């Protein structure tokens, strides 16, 4: 086999300009940045209820795990008695913990009455030379662990901030434990300045991107969903970036790698996993999990081979055909059915087979680069339920309705245009795609994206080919007219028979009834 490849080796995510936030220590002055620089930090993808705002508050440091609310009063600095009130408003500073999720820590801080929670990072980032120089004997981390929603963060309404490890953070903690008062300020939704842009990039590089989170055997995904996403892709062209994400399970978390070479009755993960128990999928509708993993890798390779516009349409076409013709258990990984899907989507089978093999394959007890990347995407995402589409641009927007995907993508362009108050006036303008101006105000946006103009509801399922005009749209009127004509003809025939039976002076059915009753 060739070298293992992964998404991250040959694909750079497009830069997404977004609003920025500002975190600063105001008191004591010795810890304040005189150049108005922000303390390095990240904001969680949950908790913020509005797009912009500011807070200034006292800070309490809790020298105890925020995963549990026990004995907080005796471990809070500046020191306070068990019955002493908090100085309000206040932020809570606590250690970043690996024992529970950020959502749980934020919820507990909210329960204590905090306006925000600041989690103190414990490890330097490997790309932060200043931090590594300040703490030379400690190890560093290569991958940033984002503050993701574990699926239960809907009740958290306070900002959650991860403050990067620096000497300033260490001094801040020491100051609080010395019972000195501290005031901090947090502002979010600030406009970007030219100095905030990454080197060599500007707003002309603006390209919102969105992820479709699903699985290769998702019973909730239908053909029309891929048809709608394909229409959105065609409407935006090269001005947006799409990438699929596949929810697979890490078999190592369930001990599947310890039993993969055993007999079926002794293997708890039998038929679910590949690569020595590394990558697993749930058994569904008589389709083995390992077959779903195989199809997952195939779809990843199709995307990786044809991800550039307009070739990315092959990815949609393959999925549409597979859903429509290969969903039955006996056809799911049938060679002929797969080859037919390749042919319909105009996909080169040899390229996909080579990609699947070069990424590490599925049979041997070795990692697969592409599948390993999907596990990392899942670990550092907010996705709990699938299918779900995430539109990214600073804050993430989750939705399962394709029409909302279109609107959210247009919002990114509208927000980044010259009329957006979030951006400075001297920043370069972003041109809004014409499809947003055409369909952004339509109620049936998917129908508009397909037709090129606003259309009533019901038009998004199917559209006539060029040259057929509105012929399909007239079918409903024709059927209604036909039914009306039949009713009129039936009524006329009934009236004729009544006149024939009872004569000119009859009053129809009532007269006949009265004559019958008069005989008795």
C-alpha cells in the first residue's frame, strides 16, 4: 500500500472572517495590558445569547473542581465565609478540568450566580513559544480542545471562556489566592480591523463553509435532501465551501480493538468494526456496521477526489443514486449497484479504489488516515444528533432544514458586506452572490434556487426540463377542472332522469317521496 493520507494533509480549510472578542484585566493595574491588547482566549459555542455585548465584573477563583458544587465557600478566593454574599456581578475563574465537560462546569458556575465562567488552560500550546519559554519543563498540546456543546448546553446562558495558559494567567491566579480583588472586562461582537486579518488574506478570500453531518446509512437522509444541497451548491458556485462529515464510532472507546481477532460469540463488536476494531458503525436494518464503514470511506474518497466546484456535484449524484437504488440490505455494498452509481455520477472507480487503499484500507489492523480524521472532527465538534448541517463563521448555526442552510449562508455574505455594522468601514467589501439577492426574500427558497425565481410552495420537489415551460405546474388546475366537469355532468344527468320520471311539474326527489307517502 501507499502512504496513508488524511484530509488535513492536502486540504486547508478556508479562512472565515468573524467578529472578535476582548478579554482584559482592569484591576490590579500591574496585570493590565497598557496597549489595550486582549488576553488570549477562546469562546465556547454555547451560552452566548446575543451577538454582541460587554461585561465588567469582579472575579472569584475557585481552587476546586467546578465539576461538583461541594465545599465551594472554603475554596473561593478572595476568601469569603460560608454565609458571605458574592460581590456582584462576578465572574468565576476555575481550572479547566478533564473530569467533566465544559457545559457542566458552565452550568455549575451559572448555578452559583456567575455572569460568566473563565476556564484556566493548564497546558501551553505548542505553537506558543512565549508560553513554552515561561514553562520550559512542561509538555505542550498540538491540538486545541474547543469548548464544544455536549448536547445538554441549551440551559446554559452565560459566556464560557477558555483563557490560554500564560505567565499572566499564573499571576492572576496567585493574585486572587492572595485575597486581592480583581476586575475583568469581557466584550464580544467587536468589529474586525485590518490588523486582525491573517497574513496574506483579506475579505476577498471570504468563503463561508458548511458541513453536512450524517452517516453512510442514515435512515433520516432522503434523496431530496441531497438534491436540495446540490441545488444550493449550484446556486452559490465557487463562493462557498461544502464538506461532509461522517459520524462513526471510535471502537477503542468500547474495547473493540481487544476482541477483533476472536470468534463471533466472543467478539462484542462482531460485524461492527474495521481496521482491528478501530472504526465502528451501528448495525442497522440488516446492514453490518463494517459495511457502513466501507461505504463511509468510499464517500469520503469521492468527496476528496471531486471536492472542487463544479466537480463536487459528483458527490451529490452518487449519494442520490445510492439512496434510490442501493439502500436495500443485499444491494448496499453490491458491486454492480455501486458501479452503476459510479457511472451515473461519472466517477472514476479506479481513483476511488486507490484512495481507499492508500488511506490505509479496511482489512488490516492499521489506522486509516481518512477515517481517523473523521473521528477527530467528531471529537472537536458540537454535533450530537444527525443529520445536521452546520454553517460556520465564528459562531456556528445548526439546522436540519436545507432552506435555512441557504439563508444562513446568505447571512454570512450580508453580514460581511459594507453595510454590516460588525465590520469596520475601511475593510474590503464582500460581493453578495446574485442567488442571495434573487431568492433571499422568497418563502420557498429551495424552489427559487432551482427555478431561478420565486415560486410557490410545492415547486421544489421537481422542475420541468428546459423547454417545457410551466406544463407541470398546470397539472393541478387540469385535474381540478376535470373533477368539476364530471360533477356538473353528473348533476345534469340526474336532473334529466328526475324530469323523465316525475314530469315537468315535479319537484324532484322530494315530490317522489311525498307521492310514496300519500299512498299509505
